[in-house]
C-alpha cells in the first residue's frame, strides 16, 4: 500500500503545476484537449490550468527590435547596393500570433527581407539616399499590412545603412566637387555683378557732385600715407587743366603747340629742314 505522504506529495505537485503566474507583458494561449479555450488569451497575473488537460503557450507583448540582415539590391538605375534595416514590431493579439502562423518572429523577419529588396529595387539611388523617410514609411505600411492577420503590429521600419561600390563613391565625390565649383563660380559672378551695380551708382553720384571726387582723392591719399611709403602719389583731376587747354585752343600759336605735342616727329622734320 502506498504511504499517505506520497499521495499528499503528488497532490501538491499537481496543484502547483496547475497554477501559473504571468508577468505584465505576457499573455497565455490555453489549449484544452487541442482546442483554444473560450475567452481568448489569459493573463497577466494568476491563472489555473487543468492538469494533464490544458496546455499553455506564452506570448510576449513587448516591442521586438529585429535587425534585418544585409541584402544585396539592384536599384532602378542598375546600381548594386548592400542595405540593411531595423524593424520594430510587437504582438497585439496573442491568439492570432499563436494560431495563424507557426513562428511569428521568423515569418516577420523573412517578410521584412523580401519587402526591403522589392521596394528598394523599384527606387533610384538618389531617392534611396535622399528620401529615406518616404521609403521607411512605405516599408512600414506594406509589412504591417501583411503581418496584421498574424496579430503582429509593425510600428516602425528604418533603413540603417546603405553601402555603395567604391566606383560609385568616387563618381559621387567627383559630382559633389563639380557642384561645389559651380556654386563657387556662380557666387563669384553674382558678387561681381552686385559690385558693378554699386560702382555704377557711385559713378552716377560723383558725376552729379564733382567736388565729391576731390574728397575721394583726399581720402585715398590718407589711406596711402598711413603705410609709411617713401613715395606719395598725388592724383590731379583733369578738370584743373581744362582752362589752360581752352586758352591754348583759342590762339593760333596754342593750336600749333597742341599739334606738335600730338605729332612730335613733324616738329623734328621741320627743324632738320
């Protein structure tokens, strides 16, 4: 006959195996004789199972961060790329995640790799590099649409790294350098144009006020004198010589002198004659 304490031990063991405690982020899908019990998933907290009849499968509801392996992709403009990404997803329906798919983590991982190659393969290189936010949103919507029947919610997808071939990196570097040179030339040309406009405005003001030009000459002399130069250049306005030129042009002798100044060889030939 079996001792009574052995029976008590087995009864306590069975009772303890029937009591399960789930954490706040865990849910349990209970199968009773192979069928899911009514009421859906259970938890968190204390749940009681029927020994030898109920089977429980735990499912975590926390967000899972999955690093998508590097994928070889050919873009729309025939550039070979190596791209990897990060997918953030979580289970929102533990019952569907258990019944509708064998392994929701593996299924989501494979789906993410396939859609990543498909979406980026329909985009050009410039779009992949400059419009990542748009592509991330498109990837998130497509993956989430396919995982919704599994009770999985994809909250975010981020393209993490794009590796370019060395030849393409050098070509892009030359393109960027040429673009910077073009911008520098355009900026310099715009500066010359603005400076010419300001000089034209200044010339117009000086033409209206001839005395302002003399003040400008004096200011230039002041700037030259501050450099301790041994030679000082004193500019003389041509207007100072106008009265002398006008007097010389009125008399015949003055006209003759101006003619000799304009043609020095003529005066020399007369002297020899």
